[in-house]
């Protein structure tokens, strides 16, 4: 049985009748909303991201955590608040991503939080730079019930890797990966599904084939190639790849750049998912890194109340009317397809 097939079986094993019914309601109401150009939301999000921390050990050039450029506060998610939110959403939520910004393993209780969500029957994933996966932490990770771990590996040599992962050590990433693979084998565990995420930028584009070979040598389950979001893309960037299939942008006749895809007045993410910051703010999606569009706080209101609040519905209406009027949506290539 291949790693991807096992992961798929594990993912669908978390599906309950209530979660399936909720998903169906979301799909139907989303299509009706597009047809009527009016937001109708019958279900609750089947996918939620919760941020363990905004702190990070690296200084990646297109990341607010790495640049230390947040306008919102930096901090750590309270375990008690996490339990409260998970208890509220677990009946309908199917997929829980323990990540938004920052490095999750800097949270000292991170794996305890994972274990709690696992016990609630959620498919739990995270994303990490893998610098803290020593032998003991790798063992605890496998035992925690974590279903998927996305490891950022944006280069197969130290020189290339550190050109984007500033301050990082490729050998730490490889060591952490080996530790995870070893403990999965020793504990006879099929989880977590290990995914190498390769952010395709100009400095590393020549190593795409190499990252696949490296993943196979290490026993990694999957490789995912990701296009890079460039904040100030109009005049180009040294990070922009010239491999068209891996670029979000196209060069115009006047030498400036624009997003390749059409910005349609629709977004599936506004129906199926939400993001909760470490301090409880609910934001529409992962593009709202500074929480400019906070819909409310889960420390003050229940998630269900926020999900169908006037502010949230007005935001969906604005998106259905004119997506380009929302600044963060102008640099977004996601959410226009229902399975994206």
C-alpha cells in the first residue's frame, strides 16, 4: 500500500455522517450563493487552521514571521482556549491544520494539543521547518497521533536552502526527517504522512528533480511543489521563477508583472474553511496574515456565532460582488475551484 493511498484511507476514516452531511450542505449553499450572488451558508467549515504561535526561528524573506513584520501581537496559543475551540468545532470539522504563521514546535505544549485533537477524531496536520525534530521529539510526534506533517525543504544543498530559509540548516531538516521515518518504522505507525514541500523560486528551480530523489532516499511519503507568493510582485523579484508552470505571475509588455489567473468573484474557502490566530481572532483565510479582517474573537463569542455573523456574511457578499476590492484577494490564486 503506497503512502498516499494509506493517507487517503486515514483521511476518510475520520468522516462521520454528521461531517459528511455538513460538507454536502456547504457545497450546495456555495453553489446557490454563486448563482444568486448572495451569501447563503448552511453548514460550518470542515477545515480549520489554528495557529500555535507566530514565533519563528528562521527569517524567510516573504514571510511576516521571518521578517518580524507583523502588526499584530506575537504570542503562544493557550491550551485551555484550544480545547474550548476544538470542543466547539469537532462535530463538523474534519481537517485541522495546526499552523498559520510561525513554527509550531516552538510551542512547548504543541504535541499535547495535537493529541487532544486526535482524540476528538480529527485529521490533524501541521507545517514545520523541521529544526526541532530531534530523536525524542520525533518519537513524541509519531505517538501524538499527528496525521500529516509538511516539512519545508526549499533546496537540496545548504547554499540553495539558506537562500530562502535564511538562518536555517538543511542538515537539521534531513536529520529530523530521518528521525521521523525511523520512529514510524520502529513503532509500526503509518502516521504521520510525511510531505516535503518545495517552494519553487528562482534560486532552487534547478533542484526540482533532486528533491524527488532525496525524498525517495529518505523514505518521505510525498513531495509537493508550491508556487511562491511575492508580496511586491509588480516590478518583479529575484525570487520569481522563470518556469511558467510554477509561477503565479506573468510578465507584461511594459516589463511589469501581474497574476496569471483570473480573479473571479467567488471563493470556496469562504464556505469550507476558517483560520483562528493564537489569540482567538477568526480571519477568513491564510492570506490575512496580519488579521486585518478579524470577524470576531473565540474568546468572546462561540465559533458558530462568528461564522454566521453579520460581518462575516458582509465579507462574503463583498467577495461575490467584487473580489478585486479586497486588497488581500488581489494577490490570491486560490479558492476559485471547489476542490482547491
